[in-house]
C-alpha cells in the first residue's frame, strides 16, 4: 500500500510544473509535520458567522461576500463518514476554481482562492483555510438544482427502465445502463432544505423560476456540461452527469456553488465505462466497496474507514484533479 508521501510524490513526478506551485503537498508530506498542513473534518472560525454547514462544505458570511470552505469530509450512501480523506477539500476547491477560471463564458461567483488576498479577519485561520476555501460573491440562490445528464445512470437508469424516459425526456429504446444519451438532457430538481431534492418537469421549473431565468440556466448548464464533459473525456474521465446552481446578484444570473467536481458530478474511469455494466465511481469506489463488505445498514452513524481505503481514495481525488486541470495541488 502506498503512503501519503508516495502518493503526493507521484503527483509531483507526473510532471507538475514547480513554477506554478505556491507550495506543494510534498513539503508537508515529507515529515508529515509541516506546520500548516492538516486534515480538516470540522471548520469553525471564531468571530466569523457560519451561514450553513453542508455534508462537506461550510459557508461563512462576510457581508458582501461568502467564504466557502471544503472540508475533508466524505459521504457515501447519503451518510457523512467519520473519517477524513486527506486533500479532498483542496481538490474540491481548486477543481471548482479551475472551472470558474476557464469556463468564463458564463458569469460566476468566484472571486479568489488565493489565501493571501483574503480579508485580514481571515488571516489568523490559515491552517484551516489555505488551499481549501474560496471567496465568492453573495447571491440569492435560485431554488432549482440544474442537473445535466449525458449518460444513463442512477435514478435516470431506473426511470428509463420503468418509463422509457428520464424525467419526461423520451429516449430511444434499447439503451443500456451507462449508455451515452443521444443528446445530453436537462433534468432540473427542486432544492429541498431537508431530505432529497425532488425532480421537476420543465414546466414546473418555468413556474418556479420564470421563463427567462429557466431558459438562461438551462442553456448555461448544457453548455457548461458539454465543455466539462469534453475536457474530462480527453483525459480519460467520463462525467456521466452533473449539477449546477445559479444565483441572482443585482440583475445578473451567476453560476454559484461548486462546479464540475466529483462531489457535484458522477465521474467514471473511461476504461471501465462499458454500456450494460455499472461503472465504478472514479473517486468513491474504494469507499463503497469497503462499506459493502461490512453489512452496515447505511443509516447513521457511518463506520470509520481503514487507512488503506483512505489513502487510495485520497489518491483518486488528487489524480482526478491533476489529470483534469494539469495543475499541481496547492496545500497550506
Ligand atoms: N454565491 C453564493 N451565494 C449564495 N449561496 C451560495 C453561493 N454559493 C453557494 N451557495 C450555497 O451554499 C450552500 C452549500 O451548502 P451545501 O450544498 O449544503 O453543501 P454540501 O454540498 O457540502 O452539502 C448551497 O445551499 C448553495 O446554494
Ligand atoms: Mg450541495
């Protein structure tokens, strides 16, 4: 089993340009004692108002702006596990930042992920924040999750088997699980504060958002997905589906939240994506496979993960990041 040091070194040896790096995890990994480097399961910043805590991310209110912190928490089967995945928060934040910087044909909320340019009030929290957090513009989030599907998976596959359609999109007969759809489809869901988001029809979406916003977020979502899908496919990662969120600031609609990460999307390794099979998750498969061996009933509390599963999973997240972005992971 490879240790964390080797995993990080491998990423380094994979051709990451040292010039691009502010600091690389190698520095922290060598002795495991680099001052600012730690796994993060909980994030509280005394004196800074927390707006909400999600399964993985924490959102803090800075007035005009928000601070979004990605912890190293991981969820599986809808439960948050008690074990941290090293560098997962950094991967999520820096992958979103990459897309926000490159998919700039849609306006988005991203301001910076560079800790040294964060406001003074945040400077005491470097160890918790650097590399895993971003400042964004505060918006009024639209109440719809903008899901785009390019492949038949999950609830879409179940829906297709039962009805021949996915969320009302009629599809050709004979498609298999993991088949690529003839055209990607937009399948919005109404955000639920508790429990699961609920799929809605296009006309329900228009009733909720109005015609103009509905058309806008649908075409933005389709375009973003297509760019992300193509970029990922070129490096051997299938983005089977993904979810975007949008918010309103003034009279502008902005892409908000996270963008094309393994937490907001279904990533599959291209080589195992065979129609008719159930492709493994690029990032979470070791975790799922392990949990399936336990006979756990998938209700909280979730079991802890053993070290080898943690290390292999961490490596997968870092691998997805470096492959997709061509960047080196910056750590505290
Ligand atoms: N720019 C923004 N303005 C307002 N709210 C935002 C913005 N970006 C993200 N959010 C909100 O932050 C929240 C993130 O929390 P959540 O999705 O529960 O976290 P997780 O994905 O870790 O479970 C979402 O409700 C999202 O709508
Ligand atoms: Mg979320």
